[in-house]
């Protein structure tokens, strides 16, 4: 960190503490277990900082509990999300999954933010999520919160599609001790262990470790090069989470993780590459309950060493990718109450996204300074208004030797400055004890990724074409308006939820692999990332979920998401970009589930039907991408569990029961899977 950067960080931190001292108030610490018992259902504190039911939050939130995770039979977080209304999970191999919310899913999807206890996890090259690399075991997750729609002012610049907030058990307040072992088809073998230790009443530590190995799905229609580069996936992760209550008002936390993984997945160019990486993270901070509010300070760093397998294409030079990626973040905030009707949260953030790679010609970094303000106002007993604003100021830092073909220079990179404001505004009206309306307006911001700004792949490396980033890219801006209606149905112990939304995204960013073509000479041409137009989306969601005292539980939902493409990409019917937007995700999706628990037995069956959509893949010979139509399909997952003792449960899970092999993307077809497991809780 340079002296100038250190000076700016200290100045911002001092400014926050001075601002938080303007108003005097008292605040309470967060205890999810106590709040859940108080409300009689899962609660969230992610939007306003105060405990709320999902229906009362000024954003569309769906909460997935630990019981939901267990009963789903999921072996990964995307497996859980696949049966959430409005969520699209695209599986192109065992462990290779991309997740989108309300459309716009694609390979290396950058439009969804993923958090683990407040720490953002992503690869800085394309803003993508490698789900199997997340250092968290399913059994240590308290709940997963799915926040739908743009939420940049509340969460940050990656949250234009939505947010997936993973919250683990607090080792200071809750003891989780679980060991599990499983195995099944595809030579799948998995195991995990989670243990919690407490030191008196003031300190707690949770350790977890787990992983899997398997044979990947058969390559099916993939081209020869993609088939040859595929290797069997594996993952292993270790995580430590410690909490220390120094005084009744001050809590210190420290988290650390290490992991390694390998999987074959599609790149933004629709090629398959088997990536292997090693990563570690460290996060520490303090929360202080003071007369001027709850003051929070946290610092974390994510580090990734990524080894891409050497790919040799006919008549082209080999490409061996090696990258070092890092994210360094400093966050400070104050959450304070003003009287009985107002809650205010002020925040400052410093973020350094950096990567050193041959594909960048050196080291490229985005340095982001952000300030945010959230105001929650209880206008009347039945009406609450929440407004949040955030401003991101980004400076690009580059050191290296850019290629000469594209005209990129170090000076062009280092001159980049981006200022991007975002907005979230919502009103929640509890019309009756059982009827709740929500009206929201959002301005989401998607900043260019490092690869979109600075990729430098020369002609003849992976293709006759070159592929380059563009340091002059503008951020994409998404406006979203939404109306929600929730109704409790006490007679059948159920909740009905509906949502209607419309949105428009301007300055859509085409990646370096799909941007406009520049012809330098008869033998030299390249594509470059660019802002290419706009896209619109509109949709509707309706779902019901409930349970009965006799042990039955059920859910049924329908989601419509229709997108349009006004970008000019793939003009003339020649497919050069995987960013189709229109028809690139199923417009219609239905999800249903039914379950029953009786004494020591529990059984669940989940189904998902989705309409047809378009996907792309690399051809068997060099040329334009192939457009692939994926027919509508239905898939079933089932789980049966038996509690052998109070502490030991055995289970059998069946995934993709519909057919032995099912084409769900342009990648490898999904295969039916059977997995048996045993879980012990202590």
C-alpha cells in the first residue's frame, strides 16, 4: 500500500468516526438465534441492520434455512439455489456451475454478488464465482439469503443482478459439531467435519474442513480440444472462525481459510478450460456497541494462485495461463438509532482488486474508494421507508508492457477515473396483519472487470484473432422498479409471495472475447471489449410455501423473466459473443417441492421445469460460435433420511432422476447421480 493510499484510508476512517459522533444513540448486537426465537421464523439484518422478517425488509429477500439445505439433499450451494424462485443455475460439468438471478446468466457470470459473513468472494479477472472454491461446509451454514434485483447502494458494485449472502453459525453463541461422509455414482467421494470450541462465555472458535473428488460428466458434444483438456474435479477447503467478547460492548473476530480445487468450466469465449487454483483468505475486525452506535471495522484479503492448463490448438502457439489475483478490502461503518423511528448506517470502503498475469502484460489493479449512507424511517406503525446511496470512485493502476497491436499504453490505463453513484429506495406497507406491500426503485452499477479493462491476448495465441480489454469502458447502469405483495395464510400455515419487476441496463459491456472487430491488416485483427447498447428485462414471480403440524411441507412457484437485446452483438446471425441476453435464459420456470417427516424418517421430492433457451459453444473447427437450442425439460431431485440415533442420520439422495443423461446447457450433459451419506452430530 503506497503512502498516498495509506493517507487516504486514514482520512476516510477519521471522517467516518467524526460523522458517527454527530448523533447520540444506543444499539444492540446481533444474535440470530435469539432473534429467530423471538420472531418465530428466520430473520435478516442484512439490509437495514435491524432484525426483520423477509417480508418486512425493503428488498426482495428469500431465506434458505439449515433445515432447507439438509432436506434438499444438496451437495453444493448451487444445488440449493436451483430450486429458489427467480434463480437460474447453469450446470456445464460436475462442480462447474454459473448462477444468475432474474435472467442474464452466462459463463463466468459477474452480475451476482456472493458474501460469506460479509466477506465478498469472487475472481477479479471476470468477476466470476467458482462455487466449489468457497471455504464453507453446508453443515455450518445458518442460512442463505437470496436478495433479488439491483442492490448496489446496499451491498456494492457487483450486486446488479442480486446478492447471495451466506451466513454461518456464530461460534460465540452457537455450538455446531458435525461430521459427514458420502459417496456415490461418478466415483463421487466427499467428507466434511465441523467443530466448535468455547472458552468460557467470552470466546468461541469454529473449525471446518471438507472436500470431494469425482469423475466429471462425459464430454458429450464438446469439441476435441475441450474434451482433451478436461480433468476430473476435486476440491478441499479449511476454514477457521473465531469470536472474542472482550467486554459486553466490544467483540473482536478473526477468520481464515485455505483451499484448493480443480474443475473444467466454460470461459467467456465458450471454450472449456480445466482450472486448478490455490487460495487463502484472512479477515479480522471489531464491533463496538457505543453511545454513538455500533461501530464496525473490518479488514480482509483474498489471494488466489491460478494455474490454467496449457491448451494447444492446431497451428497456434500454446497458451499457458498463470495468474496471481488478490482482493484487499477495508470497511468501516456506524449503525445508529436516532430516536425510535430512524436508523442510519454510514460506511466507508477501500478496495484493491489486482491481478498479475501474462494475459495483462504485467500487473493491473482497480482501486475503489466508496462512501455509503442508508436511512431507515418508520413513518408510521405500518409504513417504513428506506433509502440508500453509494458513490464509488475508481482509479486504475497498471505496471507492465502493453502489447502494441491494440494501441494500449500504460498511460492510458493509469489515466482512468470512474465515478459511479448507485441508489436503492424502498417503501414497505403492512396493510393488515397478513398483507404486506413493497415498492422499490434501484440504480445498480456494474463496474468493468479487470479482464474487460486490460486483457491482452495477441493474434495467433488462442485464435487467429487477438482479444483485448478497453481501459475506457463505462460502467453498466441498471434501473429497476418493483412491486411485491406478500400474504400470510394462517389457515394452511403458508405464505404467498408475488413480485412484478421491470428493468433496463444501459452501457452493456461486451467482454474482450465478444466485442467489436478491428481489422489492422489482412493478417491482423482483434476484438476489444466495449459498451455496446442496452437491454431490458421484465418479469413476474408467484410462490407459496407452507407446512402442517402433521409433518407435511410444500412449496410451489412460477417465475417469468423476459429479456431483450439491443446491443448489436451477433449482428447478421454470426455468433461471436456468448452474451446473447435475449432468450439466453429460460423465460418460464416452475419449481415444486413436497416433503414429509414422521418419527425417525423424512423424505423430500423437488421438481423444476423450465422452458427452452439458447446457449453457445465453441465449434469443432475454428470459426464462429455454435448456437445451441436447449429444449424445455423437467428434473427431479429426491432425498430420504433416517435418524439411526439422536445423533446419527443416514440418507440417500438422487439427483436428476428424469433421465440417465439430460442436456441442460451447451456443455456436458448432466448425468443421474445417486449419493449415500452418513452424518453424525455431537
